[in-house]
C-alpha cells in the first residue's frame, strides 16, 4: 500500500445503523454490503455480532458474500464479544476484529469506575485475545477526542505491542476542532513508539458539524484510514460522510491522498441507503443532496450556462449525476428561461424571449418552481405556439 493511500472504512451497517428507527434486515444489509464492495471501500464494518442473533447472522452472511473488502465486526473489550465476533467472521476472506474501550476521564470514572492502569490492562488483554483468532485487529480508544494525549499515547503503545494493526482515535462526542484533532493525530505519530507498525484511523462524529473537517485534518496529519458512513448517517448528528471525505481528497489532488472509491457510484449508493433506511437525505447535503447540482438564481444560472466551472467545483458526472439542473424560479433570468425553453423545443429570438419573460415572471411569482408544463402554457399564452 502506498503511504499516500487512505483506507476507507465504511461503518454504515454498524455505527450508521444505530440511527433510531432505521433498522435494516439481513437482506437489505447484504445488498448494501455488495454495493459497498463494488464502490471500492477497503473495510466494511458489518455489525456488532454479540449485540443480537440477527446482527450475528448479518455479519456472518456478509462475511461469506464480500469478495474484496476486509469484513470487520465490533466488540467491547470483553472475551465473549471477541469470541462471538470471531465466529461471525470465520468465513470472511479478510476478517478484522474491532475491539476497544473508553479512555477519557469520564469514561474511566463513570462508565468503568476504574483507573488508567486497569484500562490499559483490559485493552491489552482484548487485543491479545482477538489476535488469537485473526491477524488483523483494530483497537478503538473510545472518546479519544476528549482523552489527554499523553495517556492516549500510552494506550496506543501498549496495544501496538499486543499486536493491534490499526489504532482508531474516535472523536466519539464530536467535540474536537479540526486543528485540535489534527494535532492529536500528529502527537501520536510523533510520540508513540512502534507507530510505524500500525495505521492511525479517524472516526469522527458530527455533533458540531465538524466530522468531515476533523477527518480531513487527521489524514493531513498522518492518519491513513477514515471511518465513515454513506450520507453521514449515525448516532445523534451522525458520522463522517463517505461521499464528502472521498470527494474532498479527489478534488484536492495536491494533498496527495488517494482512495480506491469509484466516485461515479456515490449518488446511486446514497439513494440505496436512504431508501433502505427510510431516511431522507437533506436537499442541501454536500455531494448527494438533490440540490447539490441545482442552480436557481439568475446570476448563477447565467454563469453555469456559459461555463459550468463558474459555479461548480465538481463535474456532476464524477458522482454519477447526469447533469446539473437549472431550476426556474422568480429569481431566474432570461438566460435560464431561454435554456430551459430550448430543452423543451422552443428556440426563441431575442424579441420572443422578451415577450415570454414577462409572462414567465407572472407564473414564477405565484409558484415555487416553474416546470416544463408551465413553459408550454406560457408559449401558448404569449402566442409563440398556437
Ligand atoms: O464513536 C465511537 O467511539 C465508536 C466506537 C465504538 C468505535 O463508534
Ligand atoms: Zn462512532
């Protein structure tokens, strides 16, 4: 693997599926897993096998189905969880166990009623035990975002010695600022003995709307895996959005950070996940929202019609959208009206356009959007067609 390659770890089926009311059945999970594999994700986190028999079954079926990606199962730092995950993953071509424990002051005190030494001991035991089943073991330091860097480095060093291949540094509560999260990754890169033996992974939640920015800051500072979900779904305000991080890396080639993602599949898989979960994507969602390539104000429309690059930083075809759309509203100008009229068969002269435009504004002031049928009616009302 090139050192500039960023592994994409998709957790739509585990952290993503923790969204209230968005439960998927095994069949739906298999369809999504197959698509994720085709999309080019490197790791599919298929579920939390010990959590329920249904989840165990889904992980097990996904492990049998997936051809290219590593298939991963989540566990707590608990013996039984690890045994169950290993069993669920036994048919995977490339299995990974993802185990871990909370490392922040509040997790140690309130969740575990424990102390730092005991937490390190449990972390090491969990990784060593997982290693008896699979070669590829990822360790998560839950709430790493609020864990003091010195202690986090001690935990990382201990689990690398125990055989962890990936170190997940979750900003579980979505609290960090990008500068702070980037500095945390940099600190670990520079202060953990043996760090070259493991990959640092970003796992950022979106409570302050910073999950994507934090993940990118992590990658710029040396992380080589990003954990994310389709449409950014997940607990509370969600996880890092796969489509956002992968397109950021693609649209900024000078960062020299590459992924294996086939971006042309992004819109299609976004629709699949949204439909399967019954979870609507907000129209203004970056990359995959229905308005992501829609232009509705006159100034923007005029620019885009002259040259797409005036107001678009991504060619819509790159993410699987046929073309950008020009929406007719009361804010639209003559250029947009002429363009849309031409699309439905009316090549207007300048004089005709002037005549039609005032009738168009009458329509537009009464409606949210002027559609193709309205254009035909405007042409009749203005005598352009009989
Ligand atoms: O957000 C988080 O800390 C997690 C871990 C369980 C990996 O999802
Ligand atoms: Zn999470």
